[in-house]
C-alpha cells in the first residue's frame, strides 16, 4: 500500500485571493480591539528575530511566494524539499535549522527512520466572499457582492493541473478542502457549491470553515442556522471532514471580539450535541496569543500553552467525541510548542485521554503564512522532525491520523 506523509493544513494563494478590504475595514472599525487582540504580541508575529532588518527579509520571503501562481507555489514547495534552495540567514538562529540531507531523494520522501511514497498536501481554499451589505463600506470604489470563492476554486484546480503537467513524476498529491462562509451566501448558493465540487467533481475532500471571516458555528438566527445545519448534514451524509480555524489570530472580516467568540472551541458544543459523529479538525491546536485570553500572572510566568482555556476546551472535546482532531499548523513554528505538548501528554494523569489525543493530532504547516516565523518550508519540517516525539508518534501525526481523518 502506498505510504503518504501529510501536510494536513496549508494554503496556496496569491495576492488576488484574500479580501484585504474586509480586513482593513474590520481593523478601522475596531482599532482598540485590534491593538488588544494579540495580533502584535511577541508570541504571534512580532518575535524578536523578526524585528528590524530581519523583519523585512521575512516580508520579502513571504511576498516571493504570494506573487507566484498556485501551480508555481506547489513546484517551489517540492523543490525546497529536494534541497534546491539554501538558507540566507546572516546570523545563526536556533529556530533556523535544516536536515542534513534533502527530504526528497531517490524518488521518496524521507523523514526520521521512514520513507514515504508520496507527499500529500491538503490545500485549504478559503471563502473570502463579501455580501452586498459589507460592500457599502469605506471604500470609494465599493462594488457589488463578490463571490471570491469561485475564482479561488478555479485557480486552485488550475494550479494542481499546472503542477501535474510540469512535474509528471512529482511526489506531491492533493486533497483540497473547499472553503465556505455560509453567512456571505444564500442557502441555494451553499447547496450548489457543495454539491458541485464535493459530490459531482469529487475533487475536494472536505469543507473548510473560517470563523473570523464571519462564520458562526451555531447562529441564533434561524435562517443562518439552517445554512450551517445543511453544511453539517451534508458532511455526515457524504462522509466528509471539516477543518475549522482555531487560534485567536488570523485573517479577520469581523471585529476581534466577535472573531474570538465564533472561533472559541466551546462555541462548537451545541454543534456536537446535535451532530456527535461530525468529523472536525481544529486547526492551530487552539492557540491563544492574545492577552485577553491570558491573565497578567499567566504572561508573567510564561506558562505553557497547555494551560490556555481554548486548549483545555479542545482537549475536552477530543475526550468526549470520537471524531475530533487538532493540527499543528503555524503553532509548530517554534520548538517550544512540541516540547510543551509532549510534556503535557506524558504527564497527563488520564493516559487514555493522552492516547486519544495522540491518535487525533495531525501535522500541518499553514504554509505560506508560516513564513512569518520560519525561513522556509524545509525549516518548518525540520523543527517538527527534531521534536521530542517518537518515530511512531511522528508517523501517527503525519500519516496514519490524516488518513483516518480523510476517511481513506
């Protein structure tokens, strides 16, 4: 049987795909909340290593990717794994580390003591669509409703085809997830989009939800709830997983306070009470960077993220429901993340819960967003490779668990 190594959470996008207008408007209308939201906290983006000149190099690195087509991005990722590029760091850094040999060699992907036949990517196509009401904003050139998801889907499919044409013997395989923000669409559009791309075409393998863009997992409004119910029931009927954003940062189209309310794992409790068999991956492992989520004492003592409320809530969900997962995307830019999670699992009094967590955790990168904190894709993989987890646990996180999540 073919062996896959999975990156269960990555983004292939360029500057045309996000709605920068939505983000700027959400900040302009809530400047105070934005400042206190943690977006500028040292733990999230503005680490000491990224200040000054190095910060400009980081931006240059990110925009080098964002200016490429999606097909080119896939090709660059594979070339990185083949060892084509070299580090440009002027000063040594404990976080900028690389493998002694390229990860792809001899037509295999090598990681720790195992060889894999294919490198599997789950590109997440996000729905940056805007409603008519949102368009009546501050911009002089406001236009009508934008269904940006449609062009993003086309570009993603074209990018996959471009990669396959340029690299017919390449190791990359694709299991894309379809983004949908039901709040931005009529129910009829939601139904047509999901049926077209998840059933008729069989190309997309699951659904991507992004609460900070305005998706409330369980809205009070009956019409909005009807749309969310359709998404959940559709996924159950067709045995599809859902990946939902779950840290307190990211791209926002609503106020930081509302984004946190929607993103909080606890907001999913009524969903799972109604649909306990729903298969959901909580991205970024429920990280909280915001001082709002941490007491001053917590910040002073620099306690591990495993004491944060969202992490605790997520572990409770994993212990209660059999199909709840969490992925390492972006959080794994720092070695401390893996060290703290490893310590937590080994010291957990309930070792049955620890085993559930081990079997529901997945490796993910959040590429190319993660370039804000690492130099390259290979750099991010090396941090994971040098983590304290065993070879067996690494294989669980990067191969067995994603296969199970996808229903393969």
